[in-house]
């Protein structure tokens, strides 16, 4: 065998191996998103150091004030005490007004942010070495899910507790722009069952799926008659029914999942549970017109007789191009109801659709009007254009 004949097969094998090792180019949006996530985590690290400095400053100056107050008062010590006290007040105001959480909260946020950056980097490495085109979509979804945690979920934890994002094991629809074919098909009426398709969007896939099930159950309630929607009724219908089909799409530009759910419920069982639903003990409504990007107001939630229960729900409404954010900042208790009532729970609805749940808890008016901070925020990703009706229904529990 000649040298040329021996070298040629080796060259072919070498070139084939190098071709198989060729890297898949990273999409520009993934590189930009990773850089944004790094910047977000860096900002949390900087804020963590500032909060630590302010905390140490407040502690040290507080100790100094205590020592000065324990010594013999002189003109200089009084002046120094006044200056230190003013500095403590200013530092406390800066810490509580500008920065969202405590030092421990920032430490947790920085740690979680670094972990998510590591996961995003691993997704990029897997993406660049993945030969199968079908797997690239799943890797991209995982990458943007980690980015959502860095960009939205971790900062939100500095204000309120947040539910970790989990990905249900359902099959994704092929396109982020078009719903699956079974969603487009009309439902065939059945003598024994009632069915509806629910659709909802949210950056958290778990939340999108939950709201899609709520939307389907709400449609079933509207088919049965003019009944009021409540969290307990929807949960009963969902738990007693059957999820005949479900899927989701993912919009990588908005980082939003859209979930679709087909819910089927036995008609007789649904009627039975709808009719057993208790009427609300207190309720209140407010019509909100979307004229500005930020609005704040109060919804008075009252029983037919105010002494049986009356509350002021303080809401904040923010609008942007693709979402409507509603925050329940606090509840002012005017009347907690009769002596035999022990607790209340509330449902908040937007245009008759369930938005948020206020868990069962006791309220008291014994020391005047009680102020209960809540800080619960929910977003609507298919917002109304001009305005909406905000409704609150309260249910009282007795001894």
C-alpha cells in the first residue's frame, strides 16, 4: 500500500471526527440574557454590602448612644447623642425605604443568584455541544426558566416569599405563537358531562397551569347558571373532574408560558356542588379605569350590617405594555364581626375571574382599627384594555 492510500482514509476519519465535534452557535438572545443575569446578581451583591454597612453603622452608633446616656450628661455628650441619634434615624430610613430586605435576605438572594448563573452557564455549554436539534428547544426552555428566577423570582423574594418555579411533566406545543390543534376544535356537547378549555399566561409555568384550570372551571360555572365564582367551588370542580388534555407554549421573547387545559366534570355532581356553595358574608366592588401606569385605592368590603364585618382592602395597580400587576398592600379591619366568628378568608376577582386568595386567619378590632400588612402581588398577562371590576368576597368562619 502506498503512503497516499494509507493517509487518505485517516484524513477522512479525522475530518469526520472534527465535523462531529463542531459546536452549535449560541443564539444572540441567550448571550445577552446571560449578561443581563450577571448584572442583576452583581447589583444584589452590591446592595448586600451596602445593607451590611448600614446595619453595622446602626448597631455601633446605637451602642455609642447607650454609653453616652449612661455617663454624666455634659453639653458635649448631649450634642454627640443628638448627632448620633439623627444619624441612626437617617440610616434606618435609608435602609427601610430604599432597600427591600434584610441582610440575610440579600445573602440568600446573592447565593441563589450565583447558583442560577451556574445553571445558565451549564445550559449554554450543553447547547453548544448538543447535536440533536430537538433537544435544543428543551435546553433553551431550561435556560430561560433559570433566567426568570434571577430576573423576577429572586428579587421578588426580597419583598415577599415566592413559590419555586417547577416544570410540570406535560408536552409542550410545537409553536409559541399558535395553540395546539385540539384547542381550536369545538367541544361536542355531552348529556352527562360539562367541559371547557381554560387558557392562561404567566412566567411561572406552575402558576400558568393553575390559572388555566381556574379559567376552565369558571367557564363550567357560567354554563351551569348565574353562580358566583369562589376558590372553593373551582377547587371542588377541578378535583372532582378530569383533565382530558393539557399542554403549554413558551414565548422566549416575553419569557411567558401559556397553558391550555381541557377540564371535564360530571354535570350532576357539578350542579350539586354549585348549589351547596355558601354565600359570601361580606363583599365589595370597585371599577378601575386604566388611565395611568400607577393607581392606588381602597375597596370597602362590608357585610349587609357593617357590625357583622367591615374591611378596607388597599390595592395598588400598575400597568405596562404586556401585563397588569395588582398588589394587595394591606387590610384595615374596621369591624371583625360577631363574637362567635373566629376567622375570615377572602377571594379577590378581576372581572369575575379569580386572581388571588387571602388565607383563613383571625382579625381583630378590639384595639381600634387593625392594620394588617399583606404585600401579595399577582400579574395578569392578558390584561383588559380600558378597565376592569375588582371584587372582594369574604367568608366568615364560626366557632
